[in-house]
């Protein structure tokens, strides 16, 4: 909700039991950033989500493309 990200995982396909990954490894955050970037390119999510993940990863957020 809001600006807080929660990463959850499961090993079951039927009736999964979800568990929080606290703290998630950086590789997971980078994968999420890549997925969100691809969604942004297809106009499926706002630029702010990509910038928020960049800030969370400690990277300097890139300027919004086309701005």
C-alpha cells in the first residue's frame, strides 16, 4: 500500500502459503525493477514506480524519458 513494497514468496502451487522476505536480497529488488521498467515501457505503470525502486536501490533515479 502506498509507497511501501512487500516482497513475498511461496514454494507451493496449490493453496500457497505466502511468507515475507525480510529483508529481500538486492538481486530480487533488481529483478523487480527490471519488470517494472518493462511495464513502464508498455505504458502499464507510472514512471514514479521505476524512480521509487531506483531510490530504494540507492541508484540515482534517471530522468523521466521524454521529459
